[in-house]
C-alpha cells in the first residue's frame, strides 16, 4: 500500500498540459540524441514515455476516456512511425512530440478537468474552460 496523494494538481491546476509538455520535450530530446540508439530503440523508448504520460494524465484528470484515447493515438503514431515507415530517429521523435502536443491541445484540454478542484457550474463538474457566459448570472 502507498500513501502517495495522487489527487494533487501539478503546479496548481493543469496536470494534462504539464505532463504532456514534459512527454513532448523528452520525445524531442530522444529524437536528437546522438545516433548510438537505433531508430527502433529510440521509437520504443518514446512509445513507452508517451504511454506512461497518458496513464499518469489519466490518473490526474476526469473523464479518463479522452486521455486514454490520446495515449493510444500518440503511442500508436510513434510505433507506426518507428516500425511501419522508414523514418529516422529525429523524425520519430518529432512525430511523437507533435502528436502529443496536438492531441493535448485538441482533445484532452477541452474535454478534461483536474481531479483536484474540478471546474463546476452550479455544483456540476464540467470539462474544459469555463467562460463568462457559462456562469450563472450574479
């Protein structure tokens, strides 16, 4: 049994954005490492990183489904780029970084809310940004 509190936000509020930003930076760094790694090794490492980032994000936000969908897409894109096409190590790293960044902005961020201090309107948890027109009249 562990006593780690997994409900804490990371640096305040947006765990999905922060976790996936770190995953994108790591994928880019691995893509530009000296070529002592083969393309397959680099792709495998990046795929594990993107899958781990998706799982960590799934723990930190609700609903879980968009996060797991994004994890499947980004990990699949990395593996397809590594083993399905003849891409270089740099191209695999950039493909993974771009897919993580785009999917975070387009899918996870608008559809999720942090587990800790979720966004609510009249007591109902809502995903994404709260706009002024969404709030009840004062």
